């Protein structure tokens, strides 16, 4: 029985296209991050810094203002460093991370060209302890904890993008799971073995699930190490709402570390759900190519639904809403859950939908392959 598991795991892991895809993905992410670092600049006390030195200078400066963000602290940053803006004369930005943060979040910066500091002004502050920013009007349960989060903001966006690319790679690697047995005419041989029609099928699914989970963890750990090497741990205890992907209106862990771990768990869940869906599709297809095409169609269909189809069909608000919730429970959207402003209860429902869908996919694949 375990021989089937080892052989199937080896078969999946030996597909060179999968490792080529992972290598190219990690190489691109590494190149992009180091290119981003090389273009990073900051201006502190009239001196311009570049690259890793600029990051370290901004981190050191931000550490002086880290903690609960108060009106007095915002004004202190403004009095010492002014607003962040683009200087047409020097063709460069003027400011550092702290001045950029208060300018983008608490002024009319987004409504201007960003090149005239005289046109900028602060929005009214609601209270002494800042619980919301100029670009977010919802209340936040605690005071906003400020720190240097430039790198982790980038990490959150890139990590979600990396997961989506990884899912496509997994589809390429796992779609032949059962379909390849049909094409090679080994399905009947497999089912004549002692455990072939029962536990042998489960071993194939288990091997695919372990491979998907392991590959997701490998990519996650690589990205964590990459960003920790460049940005360190500073900012992980700051408020998650400082990130672009965190949302005031729905559930989100309070700290950036909690947010990143939460997204990583959603990604792992999405990988396992995807494995279940691919298992079912592969068992119904006679060739790996057909299984690949159908798996890609099913994977991207929720995007088509939200972007195109949902507004076209007159199913009524309740039905459309329920379908949309189902679509956002699928792998292509599951890692982006925090961006949809879902409350905690709805996220739990989505995870339950993902679990049920994955189990159904595996059971359909099991019965289809066993009885074909």
C-alpha cells in the first residue's frame, strides 16, 4: 500500500516542469525584491540615502516614533521632516518613511499631483489617539500601532501573488493524477492489485495532498527568509491595518505577524482544496491535457464570475450573494479573504465550504476511478 504512495509521490515530484516553474517563480521574486531594494531612497536631515542603507536609516528613524500613533506624534514628524512630495527640480522624492506615511494617510495627498507641498493639508483628527486614518474612515478597536512596515506591506501583496502562481504550477503537476493512468492504460492494472481499488486510490490522493502542502510550505518559508533577511523583524508587531491588504471593515488579525500567518494558513488551505478539486477532475478525464485544461477553467472561473457574469445574470440579490460567497471560498480567492472585508463568522463559513468542496472532489474522484 505504501509503495503506491511512494511511487505516486515520486511520480509527481519528478515532473521537471513543476520544479522549473517553482524555480522561475522564486527567482523572479528574489530579483524583484533586490531590485526594489536598490531603488529604495530616503531623505533624512537633508541627506539622501540609497539601497539597504536607506532601509536601515528609515527603520532607525521609525523606531523613534514606534508605538501608539497620536496626534502629537504625527505633528512632531511633520514639524521635523515636513510633507512627503515629488520635487520636479531634482526629479526625486523628498521625504522619508515617516513623512511619507503621515502625508499619504492623513492629508489630501491622494487628491493632488503630489509635487506641491504647499497644496497639502491635514484632515481633521478625530481624537488624540488615532483610531483611523485619512484614507480609512472606519473605527478601529484599539489605537493604531505605528512602526516601519514598508517591507511587510510589500510581502503581503507579493505573497498572495506568489500563492496564485504556485496554484497554477500545482494544477500542472497534479492534473495527471488519475488521467495519466487512463492514458497509459495502467488504471486496470492498478485496480487488480491487492489494495488498488480502495486504499491504493487514497494513497494517490494522499501523495498529491502532501506534495501540494509541502510545496506551499517551501515557497512560504523561502519568502519569509528572503524578507526577514532584508527587513528584519521590525514592524511585525505593528497594526495589520497599515497593510494595503488588511481591511478595517472585516475580520483581520490585529498585528502584521498575525496577518501574515493567517494568510499563510489560508494559502495552505487553498492548496489542499485545490488538490481535492483536481483529484475529482482528473478522475473524470481520459487524458492529462484535458484534466489540465478543465482544472485551469475551474480554477479561474470564480474570477470570471465576479468580474463578468455576476452583474449579467438576474438571479436576485440573495442567490447572487450566496454564489459569490461560494466563489470567494475557492482557491483563487481564498488567500485574498482579508481584502473582501468578511466578518469572522463569514470566513469560518468559507473555510467550511472549502473543506466540503475539497472532500466532495476527492470522493467523486475516488468513486469515478474505482468504478471506471
